[in-house]
C-alpha cells in the first residue's frame, strides 16, 4: 500500500543516500585500481594509477556531499529524518547542531571517513613512490567506513546504518499510516544536555582525526612488506606515527578535561571501557614510534617495530568494535548502542588482521631481522624494553576491558572486577614505573655502545637526586599514604623529568635535534606527576557526619558519607570553608545554584571569599542533569557539584494561585508574640526585632479614607548572619479588620501583624516558620584535586614536544 | 643464555600474570542467597520492588538511600546505598549492584541501573552511581 505522505522533503535524503552509495563504490573502485597499479609491472602504464586517484577524489567529494546533506537536514529541522529527529531540536543553538551532527554512530563514522579522505589526499600529494600501495590500504579502509553507512538490505541482512533513514522507516507506529503524520511531529528529541557543551564541538573531531591518522603508519608498514621495501617505509612512518600519537593523545586528554570540567563522575579518568578503547591504540603506537626510531638508527628491533605499527591500527578497529557493537552492554555507561552491526565490525577487524598476518608470514624469511644481539649498555636495547612494556600495559587494558568479549567467546559468565579502578591503577602504575624510568635512563645511553662506568656514575647521580626530590614531594603531598608502587611512579617520573631536562639544556647548547623528544618526555613526566598526585590525594571535603543512626548494621560498614546538606542561607562548615547556598539563577535550561565559599582564619576573619555556581538542567526529557563548577587555584582545584536538589525548586513562581490555608500548610503551626517596639522574638534560625510601627502604611491598590487605619510593623530579621526587613500591615477599613502578611522566603518566614493592643502599648506578631522539609536545599559534594594543573600543562608540553619531533623527522625525510 | 631470551621469558611471565590477575580479580554474578554465604563483594542483578518503600530523605540524612530489590531468582532483600538517590531510580528496569551482605541488608558500593530512555524512544539508558570517590 502506498501512502502519499505530505510535507516530506525527500530530496536531501535521496541525494545523501546517493552520495553514500557513490562513496562506497568509488572507494572500492579506487582500492581495486590502486591494487593493480601497485602490482603492475609496466612502469609506463599510469592508467590504473589515474583510475585509483579519480576513485579516491570521487570518494572525497561524496564524503563531503554526505556531510552537506546531513548538515542541511539537521539545520533545517527536517524531522522526517530519524537522525535529525533523534539528535536535534528546534531550540538547539546553531553551534550545537555540529555536536548533534556527530552524536550518533553514523555521524561519527562520517567524521572518521572525512578525516581519512583528507589524509588520503595529502598522501596522494606527498607519498610519491609509496602512493600506489599505501593508497590501496587507505582506500580499502575508506571502503569499509562507507559500507558502515550504506544501510541497504542485501540477502535480507541490513548492511550498515544510514543517517538518511526516514523516521517512518526507523520506527513502527500507527501514526505513520497517516499521510499527514508530519504535522504531528513538531519537534525533535533534542541533544542530550550533557553534550551541549563546547567540548562536544571540538573533542570528537580531534579524537577521530587521531583514529583516522593511525591508518597511515599501518599502510606504510603493509606497503613496505608488500613491495619488499623493508627499510624505506620506516622513515615516513615515523613522522605520521608522531602525528597520530600527538593528535590522538590530545583527543584523549580533551575527553578527560571535558569529563572533569562538566560531567559529574568526580575526576578526570575512570578507566571506563570507552576511555580505554582510545588509550589502547595510543599505547601501542607510542611504543611503535620508539622502536621505529631504534630500527632507523641501529637496524635492531625490526620485527617489534613492524608488529607494533600493524597492531596499533588493528586495535583502533578493535576499539571501534568494542564501543560500537553493543558488546560492552552492561559494563560501560557510555558505549554506543547496538545498531545491529556486530558482524560487520568483526569483519572489518578480521580483514585488516588477516592482511597483516598473511603478509608478515609470506615475507618472514626476507625480513631484515638482525641476528646480532643489542649491547646491554646501548640505548636501542632499553628503548626496545620500554616499548615492550608499553605494549604489556596495553595488553592488561585489553584483557580486562574485553571481559564481555571473553564471555561471548567462551560462553562464560564472568563479572568485571568489583573494583576495576584499583586493579587498573595498580597494574598501570607498575608499567608506568618501568616506562618512566627508561625514558630517563636511555637519555644517558648512546646508540650502539656506551661506556659502562660513565653511564653508572651519571645515572647514579641522577638517581640520588631523584630519590631526594621524590621523598620531599611524596612527603609534602601525602602520596606516601598510597600503595608503594605509586611512590615508585613518582620516582620514575621525577627521574625522567630530571634526565630530560638535562637533555633539553644540552639541546639549547647546540644539539637542537634532541629538543623534541626531551620536551615530549618532560611533558609526559609532568602528566604522570599531576595525574598521580591529584587522583591519589584528592580529598572529599564535603564529608558529612550528621546523619541519623540507621542501626548497627549500617554504621558497622564504615560507610563513606560524601554528600553534604545545605539549606538555603544556612552556612555550614565544610573543611576549611564556610559554605552557604544563597541564591539561584536560571539561564536557558540551566538552573545555577549559587554557593558562597568563605575561608576563615583562626580568628574567624575571612581570608578569601568566592562563589561557585554548580548547575543542574531540569530537562523534561532527561530529568535532573547536573554539571560541576570548579574553583581553579595554581596548585589545586576545588570541585563542587550538586548531587540532589528538591524537584520543587525547579517550578518557577511562588505558590501562585494557592489559597491562604493552602499556603499555611507550608509552615509550622504559627506562634503569637505580644511585643513592644524594640523587643525581640527569638525563633529557630535567628531573631525578629520590632524596629518601629509605621502609622502611615500603604498597601498597594487599596485607597484609604479618613476613617480607615493602616499600621505597619517594621521588622528586622537576623538569621545566620543575614539581615532581612519585612513590614506586615494591619488595617481597619470600612469597619472591617484585615491584615496583610509578609513573607521572607530566604529566611523561611511568614509574618503577620495580627492584633494591635493599645491598652498595653503592644502589638501581636504571628510568626510562621517553615519546617526544614519545606525549605529550599541542595545536596552537594565537593572534592579537592591537588596539583591537577601539572596534568594539563604536562599535556601541552608533550604536544609541543611531538610537534618539534615531527618537524625534525620531516627535515630528515626531505634530506633523504 | 641470550639476553633476549631472558627478556622474552620476563615478558611472557608478565603477560601470564596479567591474565591470571584479571581472572583472579574478576567477580561473579550472584544472588542474594549466594551473597549471604560469602564475605566478599559480588555483582547482583535484579529488579526494583516497586511495591515496597523507596527511602531517601535528604533532610534526615543526605547519604542514606534504601530500597528493596528482587534478584533474578526471586529472592528479595533490603539494599542500602551510602549516597543520594540516583535520578529516576523509580523507573529503573534492571539494576546491577556491587556490594556485600551485612546482616539482612545488602550494602551496595556501586549501583548501575537501566532506565527506559526519556531522551530517545525505545532505547534503554544505563546510569551508574558510586558511594565513594574513586581512589587509587
């Protein structure tokens, strides 16, 4: 049955789908053409080469075309498309349309494909004699990426998932049998509020550029094996590997900075499978960079270099299988949901794995593996050891993160560790000790052979200095409370810092070539120091010991109590601070809770005062989503987030439209007080003083005649150090008695001037105070992260180091 | 013995240690009955009993949340979590707890729950809550 649907814009989707098919076809065509170009023996025949190039250009144009169509659909709010409906909404600001563009799996595949297209074009331009074999591999990878977006049914199985699928095709609902269904779909789902953040605009492109650039060293390694140019591929692979680790490293740290600044899990790294998935290929490729350099300089470690380069890209594919196939299911909070591409992703990993393994086996006998052993006192040997340890640390990450994969493979039912964070930390720290120490020690070794005595003397001196500094740092920061392995990491990082600082000073004296690696190592050392101290000695300062007794069983557990209750305008002492939740403000969907921090010295004088504004979004679709606010100091951060706020807080307007009795129900039973001017009424949260009586009080909109009387009681309320004023009014008009109560919401009071007693020269004030349960409050958690700035500055320094190294290697590349 | 062989053995030893430690530290999925028989922490999968009391009162204690959960075998236990009530807990379809039995209460250190997503139709969303700030 065909229904003529009204109001649909089918053209952009059809165009987009056309581009997807074209992207797939042209990439496949390019792969095949490049393959024949690479294997052709006729040097003069360039027709295959040109066909390969044309295919690749066509693919690049198609990828851009797909992006343009998808962007147009989201930008124009064409909610007949599932992707736009699911990830965007009319109210979304334009710059977040970019975020919603790659929020879904299809969008992120596109992003990956886009970067790979860009890199492929650079390679066509730059790779010269390597173009044919290298582009064969890159085009093959591009074919696979395009196939992920196909969304066509072949033999009853859906291949890929297209971003251009219509809403009525994606969902089954009776509404879609109506031709005018679109008129009922007013708006899209909108972007998850946690992703409405500038990090979501810049983090995914960086990360996916990192992933995409991993193909290049892989393609060079394959090309080297395939074309039997076993030695030549190493030099360009070094440059591209450096680029890939720099970008991927930046992307990973960006992700952790994002998590730290605006998500609420209270830290910068949680060993979540999705985080691990990005770290895994980074570790192997950073190992690869080192052994590639070893091979280039000494001819040793050829197999390790090839192996690590090859495995890095396969692990990128494996990581994408982990996060996108839905296999992580129960173990990760933020893996993508299953789009039914499980086997498609498995095939992707398998194809590249088989290509790599087959070529290595076929060429095994010809590989230039050196028969001679490395010298013990040589730089190459210990760099090789370091690279292997990086690979081992990666192995540990893979084995633990893949527990659901082992379960699926061996039909077991193992649960992840109950405390995975500690397990990862201890193991990774162990590997970090070796790696950081080697990053220092190798600086005192030369390639080929080093004089052992001299080496031991210099190393020894630096060891002693590092030990002293480590002792001091560990003592001051309190790292010694942690497991001993973390003290060792501190020692390793310090050692690496000192040794590389020495190299850097030498570099300034003329050996400028060495600056890149020294700077990168210094950055890495600082990152380790920052991560270790801030994660290891972070302190929850909102410890709360005020809860009720819930019985022996509960107390016995020695439970952590990390949340603190703040009633509005009631200061609470928290660590060194006096904190007060004193106001709210709203901006867009965000509800900001203003929390005042005061630091007091021994005499009770305020030495410092600032306001933090952790916020929550009350999103009709998401419920309460909270983001932290952080006070940054040079040497520590104070992180604050709201873990709970009463839902009523989000309803704007104060009891509008409720009757008097209804309103009284919000208060405790009233108390009445007969007082004179100057008297004080004590109440639970402070005191109320009758300052004076105002005989000429006015109440808005009520005109008074000569016979009428209106008296106002000027009241001053002092509560928790704050002063408020209120003037309830008593009125006699046309012989009837009225009184107008006044509310002081911030003090939780309602006050009435309920009677005037002239004979005693007194008045009666009726006080309604709010029970605690009606008072606005927030439940808050605050954590102190010491020295976290070392982590961020270390990252920046490391990136600079990578850049310097890339420049250096590129120079070498041109001179060859 | 060649230096590289020694190093090779060390590497293999570490790799084996990694695998064994992973297996050793891995937990099991169990029931409340099994939790009563062991001291150590384990994972329990189950469903919230929506007919019984879900207790969280920030005014009395901001760090006490209790509820009743039925495990997959149908046994029910009171569960106590030291922290705030996770958002939309009432709507959860499935809960995974990590913790141990203490008397007749199950003390959870980690809660992971699946809720029908309010944000995307027909999808289930997973959220987590920890009682304690992660420490290394």
